[in-house]
C-alpha cells in the first residue's frame, strides 16, 4: 500500500535499522517503546490486520520471526501482543506483532 507507514519502513524508505529480516518480514524498534525492549515484527506484504491474513504458512513464518528476533536479541523472557481492530487498540493498520521485554508498561 502506498500510503502505509509500515509498508514504507519495510521497503527501506526511511532507512530504519532492522534488528532481524527475512524474505517475508522485518523487525524494528517501536518508535514509542513501552518496555526496555520493544520490537515490532512486520510482514513485508500488507495486511490491514490479523483478520485479513489467510496465509497459514506466512502466519507460521511471522511467529518464527518473533522467536528468531528474540533469540538474536538474547531475550530470555518476553511478551508478544497483536492488537486487532481499533477497539482493541490497533493504531497502525498494517499487521504487526509486538515483542516486549523488561519493565513492560502494557500495550
Ligand atoms: P498498535 O497499537 O497498532 O498495535 O501499535 C502500533 C505501534 O507502532 C505503536 O506501539 C507505535 O508506537 C508504533 N509506531 C507508530 N508509528 C511508528 C513509526 O513510524 N515507526 C516505528 N518504529 N513505530 C511506530
Ligand atoms: Zn502496509
């Protein structure tokens, strides 16, 4: 999507440093961290939310991306969050998985 901030980040348009990347996803720091470590795992392909994702293989790859990102960062204990829909607190309508670790303030 042309007007989507996470599409632009995933395309490298802002030179955002990726803490982890595969052919299907990128992981980068949240701009407004709610924990000592707060990372977003984002598919390169646009989906508004989890509701729109019907590719189970990609779903598995995203969770694997969470694991690999946490491993790379040496996180022993972490929380994963997916907000789906406005009332659930979703603000960016490009599917993303939060990884939070250390002094978690809540998402
Ligand atoms: P949501 O509430 O949609 O689950 O989470 C969106 C998250 O994206 C928020 O934690 C917010 O801080 C983060 N965010 C919003 N815009 C940007 C941005 O331009 N860059 C980065 N790195 N994070 C962003
Ligand atoms: Zn997008």
